[in-house]
């Protein structure tokens, strides 16, 4: 390969169209522009690293503010003075090399190593932003869409690889002018079940709900003017050979991308040509409440609450510390009003159903169960505190269309999305007394408001409430609760 590069070094012809062929390397100052004009491939200098440091990348050709969507050499910049170039070898490899003569080094390469090297490959920059290396018979040998950096473009696939935590991830830049891999990443955790995560290092920052089996979700609709809007379709695809997620945008939509910023947000950005700026149409986490575990154990973020999503305790739970909770400190979470006493002990024990939820993290997936089987699985295991069931209805690569999730211990990072969201689940939660949560819901909520307002008078309020319940004929509310309250 070094021989190839040496010879090509004497033929630094400028590439001017949408493709790269062997013998015509791309050098700084020249670009390859996709047929259609949306994207350009070339060398760029990220602002703060100084003009001496160059990276090979793909950016929006028509956007005046340099917006890079893919970078080949993230960690190893090259300098303009050492004659860097991108070549396509006749063994179908893209090679970014730096230095002249015998000093040259390979900075980055695709390592396709096509078996047959007699044919002449081409590298084409598609108008989707995908750089594709093709053999003459049209077979795709390598594509940049398979190697995302910090940006997901419409049509790009993120593979779902079962049983691995090291699936494909978007990894943020280190800073505004530094494309080196930063602290934040976004991807799908397949270890248990498809859930998307935004991580800071190994710490989760945001978690999406476990997949409920939807294939296309178009929750994301953004009004961009009185006459136009952008609809973003998120799809989970299994084409028989592989599973992946991808997104597309409605026809005629603005240039749209999904990016993990170096500040730690996943953003959907669209180019607003009239203001000549990127409009952030959506960002995650959108408010602190949905950040991973923000509402503490057994608390949940009610995203349907207006005007702002707020932390609440799951039905049958109260704040572990009322003082902290009313002061906006939720990390202690919530505790049971009444502890569970074994599996079946106590009349009125059972599962309350909470529709429209984003179930907690830390579940165990039980294979091949019907809804009834899933309920039985949880019911008979005394350490099981909750379950959620979904019929995935579409094919999965494992051939099991059921999704039975069970939880033991504390429920962390639960949310409420509203029952209309296709990503929501019904969470079945085990309670010592079902009537606490379900039967007396309205009254119980009224008491919760009173608790918030009065704070220190908790015990008094509770006893008045209990007396009222007793008076109204609900004898199951025996004095055991009052004893507990004291
Ligand atoms: C690198 O040098 C070439 C030739 O001097 C120049 O045309 C080009 O603009 C420079 N590229 C960058 C990215 O600085
Ligand atoms: C080649 O690189 C060496 C060191 O990197 C430099 O001293 C020399 O001037 C370069 N030669 C040319 C022709 O650019
Ligand atoms: C590949 O390219 C190099 C340099 O252009 C040439 O010497 C070599 O013969 C080529 N190999 C084949 C199999 O065509
Ligand atoms: C196309 O070419 C590649 C290598 O250049 C080869 O591996 C593949 O089998 C070819 N496909 C067909 C359908 O000929
Ligand atoms: C990334 O993490 C390192 C080490 O934890 C920290 O020093 C740095 O400030 C972080 N950078 C950003 C942009 O948060
Ligand atoms: C699955 O893979 C086989 C062999 O690689 C290929 O022929 C077939 O077209 C693929 N199926 C789909 C739906 O992509
Ligand atoms: C796009 O820019 C125009 C002009 O500045 C502005 O009125 C409009 O609100 C912007 N739209 C979005 C969605 O940012
Ligand atoms: C699933 O369970 C049913 C009955 O419970 C059984 O007949 C079937 O073989 C199981 N399928 C798998 C893939 O384990
Ligand atoms: C899942 O849904 C499909 C189609 O709605 C149905 O045929 C199948 O019986 C369901 N499976 C289970 C386990 O509920
Ligand atoms: C009960 O659930 C716990 C936690 O999920 C699990 O470790 C244990 O094996 C289960 N026991 C039985 C008998 O299924």
C-alpha cells in the first residue's frame, strides 16, 4: 500500500465532481460535492484548533456556517504544510495520508481490503451525505453511514446488535472546535432490550422507554411556519438480516440532523434558511425532570403535567422526605405508604395498573410469556414489585414476539408519557393495599395536595383522612395505618 500512495503522490489532480477514483487524490482546498449539492467532502479546520490542524470530513455544502456531519480522522489532525491527501487505492481502500515522500504516514484508512483488486472502484458522495465505496459491479464495499461520528442523518441506520452493550453510538465532539471523541454518547442498549440511552461516559444521562414493538413512530412534528411543518418518522426495522433504527423526514423538509452536542444534549436541528441559523426542534433531556433517575427511586417524571413536567410518587408511595420533596430535591425518591408483606399476605394486596408509563430501568426480560404468563411470573415471585407486557407484533430476530419485563427492588427512572404515545406501557405495580391507589384515587390526590401545602401537619391530616374513610364504610382501613402514621 505504501507503494501505491507514493506513486499517487505525484498525481495530485483536483477532484471536482461527486466522486473519487484511484490515481486522483483529494487535497486540501479541493472538495467533492454531492450530485444535488447538499453535501461536500474535504479538509476543514475546526475553528479553535487553529488553521494548521485539518480534519477530513463531510459538511453541508449550502450552509454558510460550517456544519460537519462526519469526520474521518477525529483524533489525528493533519497539517496543510505536510501535503495530506485522501486517496482511493485500487484495492478499494480510502487512505488519508500525511507527509511527503518516504516520510508519509497513513492517518486513517477504511481497511476494506477487497479480494479482487484488478477492478477499479469509485468513492461517491451521495446527496444524503453518505460517502460510498463501490466496486464496478455496484456492490457497496464501505460507507460512511456505517461509521457515524456525532451526527445521525436521515436514512442512516443504527444497527441493533443483540446481547452487546457496544453497539453503534454517536459520540460527541470534545468541544466546539475539537472533533476528538468527547464525554457524551448516544446509542441503543441491547443487553436487556432495545432502549436508547444518552450517556456521559458510562453514566446514563437520559433513557428512552423500552421498545414496545412500534415500527414507525411519528410523534415528532414541528411547526416551522404557518404553512409548513417537519414530521420526523422514527422507524425500527428488521429486514430479516439485521435490525436497526433509522429516521426520515417528510418531503420538502428543511435539512435535518440529529446530533449529540459536546454540551451533552441530543438535539434535532433543522436549517432555517430565512434566519440562516440552525433551529433546535427537539432536545433530550428537554427538562431536568426526565434526566436519568432525577425523581429518585419510586418517583416518576410526569411529562403530561402542565405547565411543566414534574416529579411525582408512584401510586401507593409518598415522598421519602416531604421536606426535600417540597423543596424540589427529589433524589431520595419515594417510599411505600404500606410495606409489602410477602406475596399474598393481606386482603386487598395486588397490582394496580398504570397506563401511559415509561417503565423503570433495571428490569429482567422473561422470554416467551403471554400477558397472563407475565402476570403470573411476577405474582408468584415475592421479590417482584412490578411487571409490564408488550406484544411486539412485528418480527424480531429472536422469533419471540413477547416482551415481559419484571422488576425487583426500587423502580428507577420511571416516567409518564400519556397513553396516546406508542412508546408508552401499562405498568403493573404491586401494592400491599390496592384500594389505596386505585379505589380512592381522587380523594387520595386531594390529600396529597393538602400534604404539600401543610407539610408539618402530615399526621393530623392523615388521621382525619383515615377517620373519614372509616366513617364512609371502608373498614379495611383498620387502625394499622394510623399506628404506622404515629
Ligand atoms: C491548504 O493549502 C492550499 C494550498 O496552499 C490552500 O489552497 C487551501 O486553502 C489550504 N486548505 C486549508 C483547509 O487551509
Ligand atoms: C517533506 O517533509 C519534510 C519533513 O516533514 C520537510 O522537511 C520537507 O521540506 C518536505 N518536502 C517537500 C517537498 O514538501
Ligand atoms: C494497483 O495500483 C498500483 C499503483 O497504481 C499498481 O502498481 C498495481 O499494479 C495495481 N494493482 C492491480 C492489481 O491492478
Ligand atoms: C461484485 O464485486 C465484488 C468485489 O469487487 C465481489 O466480491 C462481488 O462478489 C461482486 N458481486 C457480483 C454480484 O458480481
Ligand atoms: C468531560 O469529562 C472530563 C472528566 O470527567 C471533564 O474534566 C470535562 O470538563 C468534561 N467535558 C465536558 C464538555 O463536559
Ligand atoms: C439478506 O442478506 C442476503 C445475503 O447477504 C441478501 O441476498 C438479501 O438481499 C438480504 N435481505 C434483505 C432483505 O436485505
Ligand atoms: C425561521 O426563521 C424565521 C426568520 O427569522 C423566523 O421567523 C422563524 O420563527 C424561524 N422558524 C423556526 C422554526 O425557527
Ligand atoms: C413458548 O411457550 C409455549 C407454551 O408456553 C411453548 O409451546 C413454546 O415452545 C415456547 N416457545 C419458545 C420459542 O420457547
Ligand atoms: C400478538 O399480536 C398478534 C397480532 O395482533 C397476535 O396474532 C398474537 O396472538 C399476539 N401474541 C400474544 C402472545 O399476545
Ligand atoms: C424472583 O425474582 C428475582 C429478581 O428478579 C430473581 O433473582 C429470582 O430468581 C426470582 N425467583 C424465582 C423463583 O423466579
